[in-house]
């Protein structure tokens, strides 16, 4: 649902119709995306007549000084950057929210397209991978944007697939400098208690340790992103962000070619260099990594070193063993020698008994002979059953599973019915183990797009691409003909696929027919059929009677309902032949008497 809050001051002025406004310049439309700190909505710059994206701090966080400072820093960072591969910032400002708190906002370039995260999900669903050459081209463009921001003194610190967009033409757009920080400020830690800044799967080792970061942290994160584009999975995975962060610090990722045989050794080397644990072993700049990628694309040797096979913390060398001088001991007597031999036999016997005892206890233990037998069961197929029926079957005495439930949109399985289980049906698992039931949430709902200002043909095509239908209602307006004025449901409203969206479009100005030379009856009919009013005046003319000799306004365009004035000929002026012509009067003798 489109948010239309109201408040004092400059704040969220109530809009005409269903749309909110930010001040008196920006109209707010449907939700494009949201995160932990902010939401992004489509909008329209009423002054310049262009579509924009409006990012604003979540209203519930507006009273938190930490989030306010972070959002303001993003506005400052992003506004300082002007690069074709970075989402442009048009305007920044602050408004007053409903509770009286200041709510900062950023007005940005509206980018049509999708994020790399969306692309990766699509590839995963279809069982495909992006071509290595294309992943390198995308990464090179990301690095061009980072090189620019680094030269401007700004580190991004959160490079990940969700923060990179691809336009329909394939252009890369890096966005969300939400935790960016000026290089000069990186010495001041921006951490929360027991937390680090960034996303765990793309975190550099120094970020994971909470240390000072520089531009090379962005290089590492870009290496993680490139790894995922190549393989369909991040370099490190774990059950928790902490376990993933630990791997970033201590472990070496397998080469991408392990998961994608199309990846060449040269690309493996580029990735390994970007993911080096030590900053001085990585690429030292975004430009250097981009140059190596361009060498790979050109088939030239790279500057990257061979990929390491393992990397561990250095173990301190053991101190050298020193030779000991022989002790000056008295020679052993025969009696001492006998006692010594007896002790050797006793110790040996005890050791043998211990070994036998340990073997008798330990080997069966290791072989599992003392463990109770594990009962294995086959996961039943509950696809198509209701959630309740599936839970009853899986948790019953036969299987004893511990179940959890998650939902997933589906256009094939009815809402509330089971799509699948994890582990899948027919899998052999321990009785009583955990099974996830994946239940259909019904067809995936889609948000009505923001179509105001678009042409009817374009709006219909956009709705069709989303699986929505359209109805058209015309309305008189000064806007160009067939321009969309509003939609019902409103932009941002979640609807089911197949829903019909009513498009109210402008009738626009109508062509005024040229009726000069036509008969009065024909002209009046043409004008009324075109949607105009008509008014007629008659005048003498040498044109045939009943012929239109003039119209105001003339041919062209006019608003529907405009009055068209027609001048119609009465024909030439005529004289009655039965009336004799009047003789001219002599002005000197008005009575006609001249003599």
C-alpha cells in the first residue's frame, strides 16, 4: 500500500488523490525495496517532470542518532559521486515525520532493471550459470565505479549482489553507500556491540576482526561477489554470520573452477588475489584488479599470482635442540643391573595389559558396537497435502520427525498445500530428525507499478510483463492524449497475478475538423461528432446559400467541448424587380422641382 503520511512543516503534505508528497516537489509512489535502515519508493519530480527513486530513513528509526548520522553520511557520500556506473543523486533533504522527528531523504536516479541478487536467484531456479566472460565484464564495471569512489576518498564497505543493479541494456549501477565512509575517517571504528559493519558473506578479514579498513576491503568484497557470479554460491557458507566471518579470517576458499569447470586458471588466480587474507597480498587498487580482468578478457597473461592451496596462521619455529654433555655417573654394579632388568619386565607386562584392555574396550567403541542401533526411515512424499495433514504424518509415531514450516510462492500448488520437504521425499534419514515443510503461499503477489505520466501503450506493456491485465477509462485533461493520469489499484498495492488494473488516461486535445466549403448540416454533424459545441451565424455572400464560409477556431487541435463558430452564407443579396429604381435626388432641389 502506498504510504501517505501527513505531518507539519515541510513534511509529508497530503496529496490530491492516492499519492503522497514530499514537500511540494516530489510525489511518492509504490515501494521499490526496503532494508533494515531505509525504504526506497518510486517517485516523480513535479518540477522537472521526471521519474525518480526516493530513499528515506524508516520513520521508526528517525529518533535514533546513530541511524540519523549513518543516513546523513550516505547522503553526503553519494552526492559527492558522479559516475555512469554509480546511481546518481539528484537531491537530499530532511522532512518532518508524523511524530515530529526529522526524517532525511535522498532523491536518486530511478534505474530500471534488477539487482545481481535477483539475477543469481533466477539462474539458480533455472539451473544455469552466468557465462564467465559476462561475470568479468560486470565486475570490471563495478571496479570502475569503486576506483572512482576511492579516488574521491570514499570506501563503499558493503559491496554485494543486492547493491549492484543491471539495467535492461546491461549497464552496471552500484548503489547504496549506506555504510560508506570517507577514507580519512576509517580509523574511527563504526561497530556495534559484538557486530561488524558489512554483510557477513562479503566481509573482508579486517572487517571481520573489527580493524581499520581501506579501499582494499572493497577489493576483497568484490572478489567475493565475482566468486558468487562465477559459481552461483559465495566463497564461504555457514550456519551463522559468526561462522562465516571466522572462515573469512582463517580459511581459503576453493578455486571457483571447483564448482564451475568453465572457469579458467587465469580467472582462478584473479579471484585468489582479490581474496588474499593479507591486504598487502591483494590487488592494491580497484584499477589494478580491473586491469587484470581486462587482460583475462583479452587473453593476455595476468599480474595475479597462482592461487594458494592452503593458508594458515604461521606456527612459531621450535627452538633448536641442544646437545647435552654426558653425565658423570658411577658405573652400575651387577646387582643394580639385575634390579634394572626385573623392573623392565614388570613395566613391560603392565603396559601390555593396558594395551590389551584398551583394545578390548576401545575398538568396539570405535566400531559402534556399544552404541544403540540407529533407526533409519524414508521421508514420505507429502506433496499436495495440506500443511496440517503433512505435519500429522511426519510427526507421527512412524517417523517422529521434528518439523518446521516455511512458505514459498507458487502458481502451481494451491495455497496451504505442501510444495516439497527438506530433506526431499524418499531420502533416508534418522528417525526423529528435523524436516522442513515448504508450503505454498499461493501465486506470488506483485505490486502495481508506478505508471503515471507514461503513455498508454507503454503502461499496458509493463502491466502485461507483470502478468496483470488492464482496463482503460478516458478523462478530460490538459495532459497529452493517452497519458496515464492514475491507476486503480494505486501504485505499490500488492495484487494477485491476473488482476485487472484500471488506467485513467487523458483524452488530450482533439483535432478540429475543417468544415469550410461544406454545407451547414454536414459541418454541424462533423463538429458535434468530434466532441465540440457549434454556433452558427449567417451573412450575405456570393457563395451558395447554406455553405460554410468561415470557422473559428480553424483546423487544428482544441480541448473537447470547445465552441466552434461557423459563418454560413445566405447567398448573394437580391433586388425585388417589381420595385422601380429610385432616381437620384438633386441636392440643390430636394423636392425635385428644378424650374
